[in-house]
C-alpha cells in the first residue's frame, strides 16, 4: 500500500504527521521544524496546517 504524501517537496506522509502528533507535537510550527512540511510552498502549508489541526483534535478526543 502506498503512503499518502502530503508534502511532495519534503516527502512528508500522512503517517509521518500522525506519528509526530503521537510523539507530542501540538502545533504546526513545531511540525514544520521537524518535518519541513509546507516550508517551501504556501498552498501546501495552508492545506496541511488545516489537516494537522483536524488530526490533532481527533487524537485529543481519542
């Protein structure tokens, strides 16, 4: 099964983002620092920042 790539510029996958949330990353700026997601492409940043917030909420709700 192919991994869903969210950021082609830095090859960041959906699983990478979920893993970082599980490890305790709770804001998009920290996620960017760790993975470089959305650091080179403003539309990518906007789209993935929204997705990150949704995933973070889901993780918090458990």
